C-alpha cells in the first residue's frame, strides 16, 4: 500500500529526529496526513484508518524507548546507596564471648580499731570466683589480713599467688595509715569458706571470713 509505506517512512524520519534532538516538542511527532481527493471511497478510507493506527502504535513504542533512555540516564546520575559494613564471623564470635563473660564485682572490707574493739566490717562476705576483695585501713592500725593455711586447704597456693604483695605466705603487709588499701583478686579460687585474721590483733578477736559461692 503506497499510503502506508509513505507514512511509515515519514514517521521513522520524525522518530530519529526526536531521539537525536530531544528539545523538539511532541507536536513534531505527527506526520502530515497525505491528502486523498477520493477519501470517501470505502477502501481508501480503510487504508487511511490503518495508517493512522500504525502511526499511533509506533509513536507509543518510540516514546517508551526514548523515555526509557532518559530514565536510565537519570538513574545513572543518582548516588549509589552505601551498604553498611557487617561484622566478620570472628568479630561476632569475639563480641558474643565478651558479652557472655560475667563482670567481676569488688567488695570493700574496712579495718577498724578503737576502744570498742578491733574488727573487719563486714566480717563475713560472699563473693564468686573472679571477684575482687579490697581491705581498707580506716582506724586503729596497723592492720593486715592473713589467711589460715589449714582453712584454705588446696586453694592456699592459689590465694597466695593472687596476693599482689605479702610479708609472708598468705599474709599481707601491714597497712599503717588511714586510707591505705590492698586488693586481692579471687581468680581461680574454688567455692569454699576461707578464714583470715589480722596478725597484730588476733588476740583481740579481729577475724573475718570470705565465702566463695558456687
């Protein structure tokens, strides 16, 4: 059909112009319809309707293609999303292990002495393996703390190693002045009852007990 071929060629020419020159408006997309003096003829009228239908369909496809190109360009110009860094398996295991470890507590025992007597306050404390015990000199010095080797039993060597300073086996040095303190970690000390005393004031009954709970 000559009318269809001419219209199609004109349309293809216009589409190329639109894709290469986006500044032209949509009005240039419609090719001029060929003038047919005998348009009232039924067969020619049908061909004209076919031509218009083809032109409209091709126009929709062309606009979709051009629009798709612009969409790709716009997306390419956008900044890419940053993917948050994730922890490695090693880091996650280390973090879980650190979170599972119990936090050590610290118990403070005051060492006091006056006309009313010489005491550890409190004289009995409950702790767990790994906790820390601090003896603090308050009054009536000098004071120290010395564990009974018989009461410590198999844990005696462990307690002795944990003592940072000592003047004898299982015995701390003397604390002379108020405010002085000494801390002993109870690492690896098994559950049990561990009795101790103040060497200078043992005869005056200054004794204490550390109970390591399971």
